[in-house]
């Protein structure tokens, strides 16, 4: 299914690098191309290179980790020297436990050396504590000495001395084509936290928000990104499983609540119209 966000008029196109052209990064790269941007992208899979090139993306292999060499870093710096904006879309699961800041340290050095003008850091609402209350952006602060790996890594890309502009986007749980949420808990029985709210985001809206931030030059912020509706887990996941013909999960009676992600700051700053604010109504689009 195509991803066609609705956004406001865009500023003059620029060159953008998307580090991580996977399930989210590739639709974003294609959308940026459609807006007139030059797009450079990376992938960890050699077989993906011709597929990205066929879309018009100037693609390179990039495999971060212990085998990343000085030559690899020079190639990354050369790539970033061609763009004004970097979308850093490397998930924490790509790192070994405790190693997310270390994994992205070469990217930080390359950003500085290439004099990239702006960094859009794709993060997660998983940085917030699992507490039954409304979570605002200030409830998890990105600093270089934070306890959380992800928060420390966010802090590395929010420069202290204004070397580049940056915005951190903390995405809710992603759903969309080839990621039907009905598969997540299908068939499981007597699950806890049935009364916990869901904090979800459709791929279309993730792409729309990210591209609007770039095109509208919305920098200097940390923003939660999720749908407006937050059905309870005991409501959403059985409906999602039933929709795709799988056995619905069951939940324990009662059960504790959990965090509720507030996205009002994003909605006041970013001129984007969400297409799937009702995540139950979005199930046919997954």
C-alpha cells in the first residue's frame, strides 16, 4: 500500500541523507524524492543497493559496529558532505546491549567533519518510564550522561555549541504495511496490562511528520509522535488479530495501566494533518 502523507507547502528542496533505508527509511526517502529533494541513502544489505538505486536514491552500504574502519568512516563523511540534512534512523536494536552510543559515535564524528547543517534523530517513546501517567517530552531528558543508552545517544546529536541544528522525534509503536499489529500478540493467553493504553503510529504519519520537519525547517525540538487515539491493549490487540484472521489474545482481569504519550507539542509545531489518528480505523491500512 502506498504511503501518501498530507503536508503543507514545502520549502526549497535540499539534499538529504537517510541512514537506514528500511521499513521506515525507504518510504521516507521515496517521499522526499517526490518532494524534489536529492536523497542519499544507506543500507546494510548489498542486495538492497540496486532496489534503492531503481527508486532514484543514491545508495551506499553502511554497516556500523566493531568492524567499522577508518576507511568506512571516511566514506561516510564523504557521503554526508554532499547533504544539508541527515535523517539518523538506526534503531537501538542494531547495537549490542549498552552499545548504542558507541555504535553511532562514528556517525557523530562524520556529521561534525562533513559540516552537516541539520540532524533529524529518529528515537522512540520507549525512553519514558513505564508509569501510569501522561508523558511529555520533558519526562525523559536527552543528555550525554543520561542513564538510558537511547537518551545518551540523543544527547550526542543535540550539539552543545550549535555546530548543527537538530530535532529528536520519539516515535510511538509503528504499524502499517507488512507490520500488521494483529500479529504482535495473536494467540497469547492471560496477558498482563490489559488496561494499559496503546501508543501507536502508522507508517504514513511517521513519514509525513518527518518529511514536514525537514521541509519546514523545524529544528531545536524534541517531539513525541503518535496517534491521537490510545485504545486499551485489551481492546486493540484482539480487534487487530481478528481483523487478519488470527486467534485474538486474551488479557488478565483488571491489570495495571501504563504510560500515555502526549503528542500535543508536535501538533502545535508541525503543520501536518494526521491520516490515521484512529488506530483501530487504521487496521485496513496495515
